[in-house]
């Protein structure tokens, strides 16, 4: 495969991914506009539905672009939000891709950046300090 063809495939994949991200952001915005629900279970169901829809879109995109998703080893679910909003979600979400239920995590590493569910820098700074101290 030539470099030009690889570039075209990656450019199309990036475009498709941006479109999927935009769709997920729109779903999240719709959830925000609906306001806080008096019953927490209804809100959890809506979050779960939005996440399942996003997971299905991701699986479709990956198969269309001949990319592999490893739900049993690498892929995890992490809800991102304020501590207050995250506290309103009563139960862990049941999200599955390719028939495998994803584990839920409150922190993770993406492209060398350690993140937590509130997107604070505390997790990353702690990891960098720990790594630095082992080198001394």
C-alpha cells in the first residue's frame, strides 16, 4: 500500500471519527438541555442509552475502516464530568461492544496522558512524579 493511499484512508477515518464525535457531542448536549431528572434512574438510563449508541457507532466505524477493537483487554468505559454530575449516576453503566461488556474505569491513560473522570491534572502529575522519583 502506498503512502498516498494510507494517507487517504487515515484522512477518511479521521473525518468519519470527527463526524461520530460530533454526533455523540450532540447527544450529550441534548441530555444537558433536558435538565436534571427528578428520578436518577431515568437519567442513568439516558446516559447508558447515549453511551450504547456511541459504542455501536464506534464498532461500525472500526469495522468499516478495518480496525480492531479489543473489548476484552484494552477498551474501557470512562464517564467524564463534574464530581457532582458523576455522583448522580447510581449504577455502573452496562456498555458492550462486539458482545463483550466493557469494564468501567474512573481513570486511564490515553496517548501518554493520565486522565481521571473529572479531567483534572492530578492523576497525570502523580504519575509523572512517581516516574521521575524512580529515575533518581
